[in-house]
C-alpha cells in the first residue's frame, strides 16, 4: 500500500544517513502497513530486517517485541505457524534472560496466537495461560489474552468454550473502559453466533458493536457493523447507510459494502442490480493496488455475467486468473474457483479456438 511505500522510502533515507535505529523503526512501520494491505511477503522481509537490526544494536526490547509480533503474523499468514511459534519461544527465553517480563509475556501471547493458526490449536492454551498470569498491567492485556484463548477454542471446533472466553473478554474490556477491546469482543461474538446459526444473538452483538463504535467515533468500525447487520437482516438500506457514513473516506470498506449489496441483490434475483454493484466494487478495488482483492472482484463480476448469459464472463474470469498467479497461500483457493468457473464457461460459452 501507499503507507508501506512511504515508510520504505523513509527507511532507505535513514539507511543512507547511517541512522540504523530509525531505519529499523521505519521497517517496523513497513511491516505493519504491509500486513494491513495483505502483502505478507513484504511484511515478512521488513520485520525480519528490523528485528535483526534491533538485535545487533541491542536496542529497545519493546521495539524487538513489536517487530517479532509482525514477523509472527506474517509467518502465520504464510502457513508457517509452527515456525513462528518456535521463534516466539526462542525470544521469550531471550527476553526473560534480559529481565524484560513485559516482552516475555508478549512472546508467550504470540506463541498462543501462532499455535491457534496451526493444525494443533490445542497447543495454544498452555502459553496463553502462562501469559494471563504474567505481571502485566497494560490496559486491554487480560481481554486480549481471553480473546486469544477463544480463538484457540474456535480453531479446535469448540464454539461454546469460545463464547465463554469471549464473554469474559467483553466483561474485562468494559471493566477497563476499553472501547476498542469491547468492540472487538462483540464482533467476534457476532461471528460465533452467526456461524452457529443463532441469528438473533448475532444481530444483538452487531447492534452493540455498532453502538460502541459510534460512541467512540470509529466511523470505519461502525460502517463494518452496519454491513454485518445488513447481512443478518438481509437489509440493503444498511449498506447504503454504511456507504454514506464512509463518504468515500475508506475505499476498502466501501468496496466491502458494495460486495454485500451485490450479494443481497443476487439473493433477491435482481441480477442487473447485483452486476452494477459488483462492477462498481471492481472499479474501486482497481485503485487499491491489492491484486488479490481485484481478482476476487473479477470472479464476482464474471459469475454475474454468466448468470445473465453475457459474453463478458470468460474475459473477466481470465483476467482474474491472470491476477491470481502469485505464490501466496491465499491465492490458491481463489485460483481454483476461477479455474472451475472457466471449466463451466467452456460448457456454457466455449472458448474461441
């Protein structure tokens, strides 16, 4: 993304000036913004380099912990969770040796996060329990650990236990007047209820999350909560509320809103209106520089062209396939979907020889 590019430019300037400390801090920013843009390889490279520099300088255990966090997130996103957990454990030992209990506790939390994203999520519970007992007074710490424990239960298929942990996280966040933690817990509670088929409970959680976002001035969060309500209630007016609320301030969420609108219109058998929303979403995501998101949008547009019997379906699917040629794990399922759609199109609309 643009923010990551600017941080990379700043890191290059500090490297030229010989200020390695500032170079590393800017590389941490590159990793952070690259993760937000789902550019996991760039995040991995930047966080690795930042961590290496901080270690060489012996500087800022807090900064090392931050870089380690982004490095572990990148590895988990790239399907290397066990490697990330091992790395976090190694740094936990180093932080304990350096008498840095806060960073050691953070490394324990990271181990839990990594194992939750692996094929053995039950291994997350031990480090997370240890992290919950660590002498950390930071606001939101306890709620965060409880949410991580919920994630490990969810990954293991125990949604009831996950809901118990999320409810405890919600109480902890409210006790500390932690608006961000409160909203996050409510959104995760929404997701669990929705996946369990409890529509009323999901709706209640989404409404509460929206109220928290509105009270704290989180426009982006409120818009996303409106989209959740739109899906639960099958109410397209909520989508328009979200778009109006954003006023084009957040193109990524606006694109998400248009996807929800397109899906709703298709469920109502309004295919032309669904295609219009899908094409507007495609127009917006083309300007974001996220090729994966653009390929997803092309897949949606192609499917609607097929449903309408339009000859543009094949060209759109082929364009999406071209954009999904990356090696990132998230690209593979999308590429399979596009290939299957093209197989279907060869029957409905044979490709030219």
